[in-house]
C-alpha cells in the first residue's frame, strides 16, 4: 500500500481461486442477478425519495460568501434545486487537523455541469463552529475555510453556514457531516431530503470503485475471505495517512501552501511510502 504506515500485513495477500473462463463467467452471472436486484431496489428507493413531503425553510437564512452575507435563497444561483454538503470545519485549526472525511468526499466532487443541466446547484456549507469550545467569529472562520478550499484546489461554491447553523440543521447533530437537498419555488424554499454518515457516500467514487475490486476497501469491518489484506483496522482513521487527510499530500508535493492563517499551524511528517 502507498502512503500508509500500517505494516501489520507485510506478507503477500491471499488470492481468489483461479478457474477457467467458463466457470468464472458462471459465477459472475449468478452474482449479476443480485446486482441487478440491488440496482432495481435503489431505483425504487429513489422513487420513494422523490415522493417524500417537504418542510418549508426561511429563505432569508443568512450565509457568508466571498462577497459578504447572502441568503439561503441566493445560494440556489437561480436554479430550482440546491444540494448542500455541510463540511465539518474546525475553526482555528491548521490544515492537517481539518476533517478528513469531509476532505475525502469534497475532493471527489468535480464537474458540476451535469447537475446544472438538471437545474440543480451544488454548494459546500461550512459549519465552522467548534461546539466543544463555543462559537467562533464567522468571518474569521470562513476566511480560514476559503484558504483551505484554495489549498485543496476546489472551485465549487463555498459558504459559511455558521450564522444560521441552528436553523439550517434543526433537530440534527451539529458537527457531523450532512448532505441536504432543497427545492425553490419562486421565493419559497423547502427542504426535501437529508442524510448523514454513509449516506454521504453518494458523493464518492473511490469507495464505489474499490467495492468492485477483489480486495475491496481493505478495512476491518468488511466481510472478506481469510488472508485478504486489511490496511485499516476498526479503530483507525480510514481517511488519514501520516497525520493528514490523504488528499492533502499531493497538494503539498505540488508546492501549494497549507497556511490557513491559523495560530500554531503544525507541519505533519512526510508520508511513509512502501
């Protein structure tokens, strides 16, 4: 494994049974029946999702953007739908200590034109409040998060949700990542769906692709045959290597500055390579 310090499984991993092409295809065909059923069930769940009721939101809830305050309604950019990812921003902390999970998912959101063609806007709403130590200045926290976005090379719309966080995430745990869908009807705004935890994997392609490979995600929770490589144990951080969110290392190697203007910014060690 590249860029990971876990050396618990240095021996060559086990291999799947090797068979002739006809046997392989027969096994794959049997699995394909289950895959198609899974796809159809996913379609049925999506259809049920489209039939959920909605809750009306205050369209004037305040956000912070690069040009100052704006409203939830403004964040639609004139489109009928808005998909907002609530980034678990840690105010006052250096880049190495920012949310590794949010960095994973946000790093995989690139081309937005397909969403726009379906009248949907995608935006990041930084939570920007460390609940454990109380509030943080929204503007300072937002400016730090903008520098993080620039360091990572992201260009999606980026706002601070801190001024209206309690109203935007009413009834939910602030400080967890959420994916929330909104609908606009003229000047009215409605929340139509939200998810958290593994539901946010809808933004991801890395795990989806790894799930198709023989060794999978190589995490301890997976149901894998004996001898399969496990690079990350259950109590490990699955999104970090050598003290940083994994995606940060390529940015540092490209010469980008990770200075967010925070006090006591730490420099993590170089990643271990095998």
